[in-house]
C-alpha cells in the first residue's frame, strides 16, 4: 500500500464510497436525485452532468495539485462553514422529501425572483449548470479519503500523475454514487414512490445531522452522541511515557484514534505522538482547535505534535471532518 498506483487509488475510492465519505458526498447525491424524482423529473441528463463534472474536476484539479505542489486543504474555519452549510442543506432537503412539513419548502435556497426574471431560460440553465457545479464542489468537501489522496498527489510533482491518480479515485467512487443517483430515476411513476421518498428523506436527514455534529466537533463543540470510531470511549493509561522530561502520549491513527481517550499528567511538557501505517482515512488530518493546530500526517510514519504544558482538564482534538475524536484527561 505504500507503493500507490492507479489501482490503489481506484480501490481507495471504492472503500470511500461505502464508508465515511458516504455521509457527505452520498448524502448530497441521494438528496439531489430523490428531489428530482419527487418533482416528477426523470432527469437522466442532470445526473449524468453531475458525474461528468465530478470526474472532470478531479482530473483537472488533481493535476493542478500535483503540478503546483500545493494542497487544497481548507482552514478549520472554512472546513466548519462548508460542513455546516452542507449539513443544513441536507436537513432541509430531507424534510422536503418527507413531505410532512409544508413550511420546509420555504427554506430551500433559491435566487431572488427579480434576478431570475432577468435571465432568459434560467430554469434550463440551472438544470444543466447546477449539477456540474455540485460535482465540481465535491473535490473540496471534507472527506478524509479524498484528502489523503490529495496529499499523495501533492507529493508527485506531476500534473499527469496527479490528474490520473485523482481520476482513478473518483472512478472508484462512481459505482455506488451512480446507483444512488440513477437508481431513483423514474421512481415517481411507481406505486411505492412515496415510501422510497420518505425513506430517502430520513436517510438524508440522518446524514445531515451527522455532518452537523461533525462540523461542531471541528470547532471544539462536542455534543453527547455516538462516535464513528471503533474505539468508543476507550480509556487507556499505559500509552503515556516520559522521554527526557517530556510526556509522550502515543496514539494510533487509523480508522479513528486509538485510544480515543487517554489519561496524562497536567502541568508537564507534552507531545502527542501519532503513529500511522498505511492510513488513508480522515485520521490523517488532525485538528486541535484550542491550539489552532491543523496538520496532515504522513500515510506511514510517526509524527509528534507539541501541545505544550496543559492544566487540569479535558483536552480535545479530532480528524478534519470531526467524525473521529480523541481526548486527553489531564490530571
């Protein structure tokens, strides 16, 4: 896995499409597709334009990242805003799909009617341009798998290698996303369309709430909820050691942070040591809001992050998407 090639990128895309990235990109695709169906639009063209926009943007922007050697990493504030807005939009679309709250339709974001009236055939333009723009925007959405491939692309120094790496990744996500988008076309003509749309509404609202909680975690607001990590509420005390007067807290970054919760001494110079081994998920992107730390980890290796001397209390961090948290209880 340390020798990344196009097959690896494609495989990572397949994994991403059925795991953490499903909460972001999958939620958008499902809500967009189901809303077309609800409105009686068997719009194969719009769905096709979304996927074309996504594939083309991953190819071109991946090439730009590889060529310029600059990552498209968003700041913590920008990441919070983007994730928060996506979450709210999902919740609104989900409420509309349920079709039990008439007032929800008024919450959908639309252009002012005075502006729309000035554009001839705006509806036609919107139905062609909007899916393409949404597809392009998915390159910037905070998905850990996407970010990890962008980091690798950054190291290539080549437009073509970067372009084909990100294209391979996007092609890997295509089968599942295509099922979501094309699977509901024409569903409005079926007798059980109401059940499908309401089920889709519930799923989209779940994705929206999930992303909303993750966005709040990015800015160090933790709500009482479940953790996406496999190491839920695990408290470990033997992962802390001393090296030349510095307290070392060892965490494994892969599918979350292990242990998720550690206990350490307060008022001692402290370093958090992250261990990665063929890690491709959101764990690679570490955010510590209280220290304004926003750092990518290598896919293989050891990275020390100095957090200084901490007073008694709970110290929090998370991955870039906010779905994988970790805590240190300083006593």
